[in-house]
C-alpha cells in the first residue's frame, strides 16, 4: 500500500514539474547565480561546448 502511494505521489510531482517546466526554467534563469550555474553546467557537455565555440569563433 505504501509503495502504491509513493508511486502516485511521484507521478503527480513529475507531472506538475513537467507542466510548469518553462515557468521553473524562467525562474531559475531570472537571477544571476542561476544563469551562471546553467551556463557552467551546459559547458560541461562536449557537444554543447563544441557548438558554442564554433559559433563564437567562426570568423
């Protein structure tokens, strides 16, 4: 019974986060610390870093 309740609560939380994902992202990127954390995290992925660097230093 507890396991089923946990499953329903997790499903509810995931659906709420999914439905409001853009509001949460805007709230995170609104302040300076959130933006710097997002950029720092994005640059840890080699694909994103390679794409950004090739766009920045194209000429």
